[in-house]
C-alpha cells in the first residue's frame, strides 16, 4: 500500500537535516558559536521545501508527531557533529503545550544516541493562541531541568508577544528578520532593535535577530551591540560535510565551540546569566 504524505514525513529516514552556523563577530574575528538544525522534507517532492512541508503539517494538525520525527532525524545527524558543538532545534508551541510525553521522548531519543541534553536549545515556533499556557510553561520547566535552553522565535510577529516572553522566559529572543531589513536606512527599525536589546538585558536574556541581508545592515547590527550573527551572507544552511569543507565545523571530535557568550545564560547547571554581556544572534527557523 502506498504511504500517505504524512506517513512518509513521519518516517524520519525520509527527512534531511542542514546546519547553519551562528557566528560570533568581535573585532573583525568570526567564530562559530553554535549551529541551528534545519529540517527538509522528502527529496524529489515539493515537501523538500521547508515552508511547504511545515504548512502542510500545521494544516493536518500533526505538529507533535512531526516534531518528534524531525527530532529523531536531527539526533541522527548530530551524532556526526563534534561532541562540543551546541545545536538549536525548532519545536512548535502546540507540541510543548499539548503533548505531555514530549520531554520524555526528547530525553530518551538523545540518550539513545549518547547526546548530552545540555548542548540543545529548543526554539519555540508557531505560537498558536490556543496553546495551553500552563502546560507550555510546565514543559519548558521540565526541559530546563534537563539542561536544555529555550529560545522564542519570530519575536515581534503574530503570537510571539509580551505574554509569550513572560510565560516562556527564554534565554534567547529571536527577532524576526522584518525588523532588521534595511536597518541602515530606517530609524524606526533601529529603535525596535535597540528596545529589544535593552529589554533582553533587563530580563537577563539575549536577542536572536534573523536574516540580516546586507553588509550595511550587518554593520548597523554590530553598532547596536550585536555580536552573534546567523545569516546567509555569512553562511547558508548546508550539509555537515559542506560546513567541514568550508572550515566552519572541524571533522575532529575534539572540536570545541569557540564562542562562550551563549554559555553564560541561566538555567544551565552551574552557570549564571546575571552580569554577562548580551549579544544578538541572527537566525532562521526550520522552514527557511
């Protein structure tokens, strides 16, 4: 019997994973801080495009099941990364707010592959207004107890609002690319970015801005105090072997991530967020 599209997607072996580095830029030196795992659907189909894939998943209300399939594919890919490289993964808010078994699945999946949980950051995406806020916060607390960090994606758009900021209390805010577009020519956008950086510092969090598209905007972002950047102009999402060829990720398992800014945030055992310098990382979600 021919599998349905959803059944095919739920087979993690049909999914592929790309990695995009998050760089730390300081005094003209570029260093890898971490990578974001970006999932693509079955090759040779329209669902290989991430936007089509996850739009289909949400219309089918299958976020929780597909998030688990994606995490299996990501864990399999992460086993090929050097052990010290930190990894961002994307999870729907509906999964965290409705699927009470996700944390245990997350733990078992990583343990099976001998992956330490402290190296993961969960980026919460598609913050549906129907999400159970109390269950969401409880799930986040369970993830933090495992050493997992939290990022809130697409800040400034949709349901990623002040309530979500307070409910999730993330280590990272990912500012949507809309707000950094033409930053060099738009003082209103600069004001928004400045305000979020200030708010994040007050809340002892970091800002993650997305999709800086020009060198001029990159310079302005730096002027606003940003030192962590994830952007196609620096490096697009690529298979691991391509990142290794470019020298962004070493093939040796003794590789140690170069940036330490992300290691200073709270909820990580033995580490504190207070009194550290807060940068802005520029990232893109799993459907870009």
